[in-house]
């Protein structure tokens, strides 16, 4: 058993049913108290921190520790001042991130923008192309792929313009973003492509998630994690494990671009779309899945943390 999990076993609770009692006393009761606090106190950075701790306990069934473990590093970024860094806030906005990417590596790596909708009046007047990507710039998971002129649900898009991802998820980098909708061109002219998520630490790609399935139909998604050199880690995160894949032909160029962008952040995720001939930087993500995804299998987090942070025995920060 990994030491960061084993440390929570208590000899006082040893015996029949000790695990259930342990979870109730040490995890369930504190989680409930934290959840009540989140519900009852006004919106503030303190509320964000309490919410982050409650969600960490809920998702990982343990307390965060001050070591270089993947989930714990994400927790510290999410609950600390680093998430409010102006560069992180700026690049969280999907429109503004393109300005940042253009300045660092050039505009050719951006998905082309058709238009930006900034108000309900803009939405009523906008003419959507028959094929386009529609995204909320100030949120996560609000995406529509219009493939063949399907009807536009204006009620849904109108709700996007009234939505605050920050108030729902308590991720500080979203706090000051203005609600907008960005409309993008389909990429690769109908050719097959796939998505890579590159996790970077200290300006260098460390691990890569090869995504399978349609990101707009999450039930079909699968993943497999590789090192930056494309060595198989035989694990996944958040979604079922996918089959092995060949190393992307343009991986060296992808990593070079990712390293240049990641140099501005201690720990960041970059989403890349590629058909192995060309590629685009889709998003810059500062709090992967809100820090709430588990590895499959759970024990893989230790090996992935070693790849990410370059530490060996003990994973001491």
C-alpha cells in the first residue's frame, strides 16, 4: 500500500469494522462539516479553500499532504494564491488564451476563431455556420460541435451567458472572467484527429494523456497515459484504460511548443488536437478536473508523480 494512503490507518481503530469507523470519524464527519461551511458562508477566497478541501476528501478519501504527489500538488495550486496569478486568469479565458499563445509561439497554433458572442443581443444576431465548434470562454465542459447544420438551442446558449463557473466550482482563476461564447472553425478539413493532454512541470512536458472517443460525448471516452518519451505507463485517469497507441509522428514539435507555453507556469495542462501532420493548442488548463480525478488503478499515482516531479523515494516536497 502506498505510504501516503497507509499513513491514515489507525491502530486505535484496529479490528472488525475499523475501516468503516475510521472513514466515518476521520473523513465523513469532517467532510459534512466542511460542506455545511461552504453552503453557509459568503462567496470569498476562504470559501474556495474550504470547498477545495471538502472536494479533495470526497474524491480521494484522504487528506492532502505536503508532498509532490499529483493530486496534492493540484490541491495546493487550487487552494493557494498561485491560481490567482494574472497569467493563469488570463489564459483560462478561451478567447484571451489565443492572444497568449500567439504571443509565445505564433497564431498558427490556434484554432481559427469565427466570432465571439459577448451579449444576449450578439447571440440573437449571430449567424452560426453549419459546421463549427461553440464554447463558453469562461467555463468548462460547455461545448457544442455543430456538424451538419443542427438547430441551435438558443436557450442553452443564453444560459451560458448567465452562468458563473466560479460560483459553481469555486476555482479562483474563473472568478473575474466575463461570460462570452466563442465560435471556432472545424479543424483538419474533416480529417481524423485526436486529442493529447500534456501535463507540464517547470516548463517541460512530463506526462501525456492520449484521449480516445468524442470529447462532446464523454460516455465514450477512454485514456492511456505515457511519459514525455512515449513510454507506456499502463494506467488512465478519470476514464477507462484505452489500448496502446503509436507515438505521434509530430510529438517532438508538439512538445517544443508546449514547453514554450508551459514556461510561464509551474504546473499546467495543455490540450492539443493533432492529425500527426499539423496540430493546434486547444486550451490551457490550470486545475485539471478540479483536482478530483483518480488514477486507474489508484496505485499508479505514485509512479506518475515520480515522472511528473522528478523525485524518487518518499516523494518529499
